[in-house]
C-alpha cells in the first residue's frame, strides 16, 4: 500500500515536471481518467475521415499521455495498442498502467483511442455501455441489435455516405503516426495485445523507421481470417482443458458431449448481478459462446469442468453462465461493436471463402456464419494488398503467446515470428507460456522481461531475453465445489 501511494504521489508530481517538451503547448492539457486517481495529460488531433479528402469530414483522435517519472527521461515513448478490435486504449489504461510501471519510470506511456473507439469518433452500439448479461448471447436478438446499430451509426456525421468504410487498421495507423508527430516523439516502442498486435504489425509495415522496439502479445496477424480461425483455435483450447482435467473429472468429455446432445432446452438461471431468475432457451450456439469466454483466462477456465458437470449431470447452468458473465463484465473487455465490424468486415470477411483453417469438431462454422450475416450489409473499406504481408522486422520484436489461448494460440505467433525473422533471426524472439491464456503480459515476471527488452541500450542487447520464469508456470488446478456436510 505504501509503495502504491508513493508511486501515485510521484506520478502526480511528474505531470507538471515531465510534460512532453516537444509537444505543442496547446496540444496537452491536464485531465483525469476513471480508475486512475491522479491527474494526467490529454490531447486530441483533428484527422480527415477519408485520407483522400483532407478537406472533407474531420474526426478528433483523442489520446492520453502518462509522463515519465524521472527527469532524465528517454525520448522514445511507449505506445499501447488496444485489442478487440474495438477496445478503447484510454479505457484499458487503468488496468495496464501498473504492469508498465518500470517502463514508465523513464519513458512516457501513450494511449491513443483508435478511430471508432473511446472518444475518437466512437462507433458504439447501445448495448456496448451496458453490463453484459446472459440474454445477449442469443444470436437472433444479437442480429436485430446489430441491424439497428448499423442504421444508427450511419446517421452520425462520420457514418453518413459510407463513412463506416474509413475505420480500417491501415488508416488508423496513419492517425497514430500523426499523433507521434504532434508529440514530437522520434520513435515509438510499440506494445500491442490481441488485435493490437495486428495494429502494431501494420504500423511497423507502414512506418518501419519510426519503431524502436515492438512487443506483440497474443498475435492476431493480418492474414489470420478471424472468423475462420476462431473455430479450430477455441476447439483446441477446450480439448486441452478436458484432457488436462481428466484426473479430477474423468467423465468430463462425456459430460460435454451429453450436454451438447441435450440441446435445445429451456433453463432458468440466476442473473449474476441481481440474483433474479432468468429464463433462457439454451441452444448449441449459445452454449458454445458461453464456454468460449472463460477459456480466455485460465483462472476462470479452472472452474469450467465443475460448471459443465453441473449442467450435464444436474441441469444447473448457473455456474456456466456465471463464469461467462464474470469474463464479459470486465470493463476492459468492452468493445465498440461498430468499429469491430468495420475492421473485421473489411479485413477478414473478404478472405473468408478462401480460408484454409478446418472448422473445430464442436464449434464448426459458428463464427463464420455470424460474420457472414453481419458483413453482407456492413459497409466495407478498401484494404491494400500489402496489408496482408509481413516484411522482415527492421528492429527487435518480442512475440508472446499463451499455450492455452483460445483465439490467438502460439501457431499464429510462430508464423509471424518466422516471417519477421527472415534474414535477421537475432531480431525476433517468440516466448510461449504453455499454460497461460489470452495475453501473457500480466504474468508478473514477464513485466521484467518486457522492461529489459525495451530498456536495452542496443538492439544486440535487447534479445534474446530469459523468460524461463514464465514458461514454467503450471495450469491452475480444477475447481472442486465443497460438498455439503463434507469435513473441512
């Protein structure tokens, strides 16, 4: 507690002592962000909605700067690229700030709300700001909400006349570089997670000389075809979970198949936030979506075997949907749904028909069918062919993957690492944390690995890094409910 209070006081003082000297005097103003107790610095930059029409509709791209604590700060700031697509970088700042505290000692941290998210011309649907609930898993209702959302977004000043086409990753990274220029930062150190890795790779492709170091965690490369890869990757994570827990739950695979075979069925569960009974018609699609969320986080996935057994053997679904809500109710998980589909429909959907990923045995074409229905009517932007390429890395890149990740497992990170390392193997390192889920930067010792990588004075000293502290971490043991009357 004392260390935390001391850091808050020092950071508050640093706002007035270490403001970016190269930024225009009017570019940054003191501001506050929910979840961060001290005053920081905020700015915004007007950008053309359509880069080909610089005199046309403008949007404001908003960003947050966390000043370096030390007076002798380094000029290369750290740019955090949020996931999704659809997360607000400023919105996730309270969650990741402590993880980057060592980097923040001598480097500014910059969080830019990518166009379509947060305060930067947000493409949010009505449900985006509401607490997640079990009913939102219903596909038919979801489609109705998305149709209504698209119609509403197309009435916005930046959504009219096909404006939703200008929220691609390629255009957004041009915004990021414009912010770099406004702040006077000579080079970024990029830190991207999930979709933020795709953004980082695209920034690296367009502006290779403007990047000093890159950390990509949970790699979602541009050639991934998200709706196709979701199925086999989630299937592999579920199969791994079942296999890992057969000693504690020897009937788990049978429970899972029994549960699938019992659908559709009407169930009643307690709403996790209110305790009120909710009546749900559980079909196969809803069950598969309910299972996917907890797989992202091993701590939640450890309770899945007990929840699946309770549902299959006793017809009790409260545990399963409680886990789903625990995952999706996290504030940092909120997505700007309109921005999400503007990106995926432009960049992934056109390649869906030619995707080579074989569907998972249970998950099938669940996601491919959903995105096909949405993207048929969603405005789609133009994506340059070069977007799907991965040129050799011009500077050191640290690639991180979780072996139990249901959406961006190591197979994607390995492919990207090979492409980036062409001709310069010493510039790329791929670290796999075998029993971690989606995003491994939260693993405590990896924070030190990241710090040493970014802080290394030369490229030769940046890699390789010793990450054995993380790779030995075991899978959390399966949760076992306490039986009534059992001896403690």
